[in-house]
């Protein structure tokens, strides 16, 4: 049961990182030149998940804005809000699933200790 606890705790940490990345991307979606972060999960041995954060360098769309000197190109952020909200919903659900697993392991441990006493 301890390995199940460790696996669900690492899942909670990984999905916390993903949710924080989504929140940062959404908050900065209107910041000119902002580059979004992408979090990828990989499995670790013996059981668990590790989150790796990477900043995407792909340019955002370019628009022309009027300034004192005339029209100048400005790069917008490369954040796709629709994708970020879908990912945020999925990551939130996965976080809740790992939390429920941890609660179940805790309940089973409690029952086992009651049976032993």
C-alpha cells in the first residue's frame, strides 16, 4: 500500500505542476511576446510520475500596431486559450483521481490496522 501512496503522491505533484503551468499560460495570454510552458510527464522507477517543464519557443502571431513612429510589427503570445482551458479541466480531473487514490489507500490502511488490533 505504501507504493500506491507514493505513486499517487507523485501524481499529485505532477498534476499540480501542470495546473500551475496552465494558470501561468492563461494569465499571460495577453502579454506580447509571452512564450507558453508545456509540462510533460514521464514515469519513474519503481512507481510514480515526474513532471518536466519546457518553455515553447515557437513564435506567436504577429500583428501591426500603430505607434508614434508609425506601424510596427508586434509578436503576440503563443498561448491558445481554448487548448489551455481543455488541458486545465483534464489536469484538474487527473489531480482529483490521484487524490481519491490516496484517500482510498489511507482508508484501507486504517481498516488493516483496525483488523490487526
